[in-house]
C-alpha cells in the first residue's frame, strides 16, 4: 500500500496550489500531520521564500506564477502523474477585473490544461468562494450550480469562471465554496481584530447575516473532499453557527477584553470611502482590501451558505463555534492604530469582502 493510499487519498503525488497562503499553508500542515510524506507533496507557488511554511519539512516548492504566461511547461511538469490536485491559489484583492481574472480565471485555466496534459486521471478539488454563487440570506443561492450562480462582484465573477474552467476541463472534480474563513495567521483576520479593538470602528449602518467558518473546519472539509472525491459536486460550506457583521466585531472585541465601539455610516459614505481608498492605493502603488468591488458585496442582503450537501456527501461537519474560534485568535492584546485608509475603517479586509463572501 502506498503512502497516499494509507491515508485514503488517491495513489500518486498530491499537488497543492496556494501553499504559502493562509488556507493552503494550513492544509499542507494537516496533510503532513496525517502522515503524507513531504516527498509526495508538490507545491507550485509564486514566492517560495514566503515564511508561512517555515519550519515544515522539505517540500517541493516550485516557483510558478499561475497569473503569468510562460509557466505552462513548468506547470505540466509539476502535475505530471499526480493523483490529486488541491487548487487553492487565488487573488482576493485587485484594482480591476484583470487583476482578479489573472489568477482566479486565467491561471486556473492554465492549471486545468496542465492537468489534462500530464495528469488526466487526477481528481481536482477546486477551492472557490461563496462569492461565486452570489448573495443569499437563506442559503438558497449558495447551493446553485455554476450555471445558476449570480455573483455581484468582480472577485465573484472571476471565481465563477474559474469553477467553469475546472468543471469543463477536467475529468474528475469537486468544487468547494467556503464562506468567510478566519483563524490564526490570517492577515485579514488580524486586521479584523485590530478594527474590532480600535477606539472607534466605522461600519455600514445595516448589518448583514453571514456564514463564517474556522480554518480548522475548512481544512477538515478539504481533507474529507480529497478522500471521498464526490464527482461533479459543487459544495457550499457553512459553520456551526451564523452571525452578522456588528455582532462579530463585538464578539472579537469581547474575546480580547475590549468593548467594540461601532460607528454606523450610510452606504453612500462607504461608497465614497471606497473611491478614496482606491485613489490612495493607486498613489502609493498598493491595492487594499477595501474598494468599490467590496462595496458591491457589502450592499448584498446577506452571505449565508447552506452546508447540508457537504455534510451529506462528505460526512463532514463544522465543530468550531464562534466563541471557540475567537479564543484561538487571542495571543495577547492587539495594538490598534489610528485608521488611515479604507481598510482600517472597519469596512475592508475581513470586515467587508471577507465578511461577505471571500474565503
């Protein structure tokens, strides 16, 4: 019995894209903890020097940027003969549609072509986002197939097109649509904690219901998907409880021994702040979490998923309550800074897009 078979994964090596990111790094660590030898893991990454995987055993980190042309040969060599491809690479923030499409859509198409060429029998687990489905307060829209999805943001559109590339270009696939995923080590989560504990945090005046999932539960869902491999399933994920933007900020502050002081602002003001944030970002050559694309998601009635199909097909269930998850974030008192950009106004990062649709 091979090492992959001993953990109920397909025979052959395992390719993980996005391994230096928050979700990808957590998944790689769990694969190693389950006994997958480092030699069986192949991780095409844009920047192998990133420190998130520091301290892990030697893993085949291969410098490949899915967003750039010319990577096709290296990508085909990386996936050659693999039995499982876990695709988590993606772009969460961008200045325009092209920024999102470069990795989420075009990069995914490059990966799909490489799989078709060099690993046609591999099962592909594509980690998409609830943003691809579009908003919903009762979970109905979150269970829609790609053809029925209604994304409202450029990010969501790019993720939906990535789903289509996987569904039409590979033989065996499963798509996961996580909601907000939070946990230790996530830059957006750290920003959210800083915002919640700031002296004053500006928030949209109307709070929105949302699903939220701890990173440990997400990793468990991804592992279960890799083992069960339900063909052609599009599976929204949901946590054990739901919340809303204002309640979440208050809960985070409370977990850190603080009291959240929220300043509700009209959506028109949020829209104007997004324009200012974009202008400031262009001036310093930096793309922030908060922009007009985020506002499109904030305006939605809610971002609630229905995870019942994932539970039925995978035998998986999220167990980490919000209170338990927030305790994993408490590593000493945060150091709130004076807000200077849209990201720091309680509107961006995890409090806007990520507290809407983005995994």
